[in-house]
């Protein structure tokens, strides 16, 4: 299972990556590379654990 990147919460493939200071150095051969491809390549097995935080994406309803 792979997750979409969420720039507002600073997550890449479900991992919190923090706030990057400055701008990344660009590679002339791969200008679109942001340095997080190794994190995007991770594939998770199993189910997502639910979180009760108010701003969570995978919240459980209280029904």
C-alpha cells in the first residue's frame, strides 16, 4: 500500500519528513528528483492503524 504525498502535513508516502530548510540542490540529469524517492519506494503490507486525532485522514466514525 502506498500513500499520496501530503505537503500540508509534510508527509511522503505516510512518513513524516519534517520541514526542509532552503531548497534542495538540483541534479542536471534528474531535475524533478526531490530526494524522497527512497521513501516513496516503500510498500507496506497489512492494514492502516486508525488514529483518533481530529485532523487524521483515516479517522474512525463514532457511530
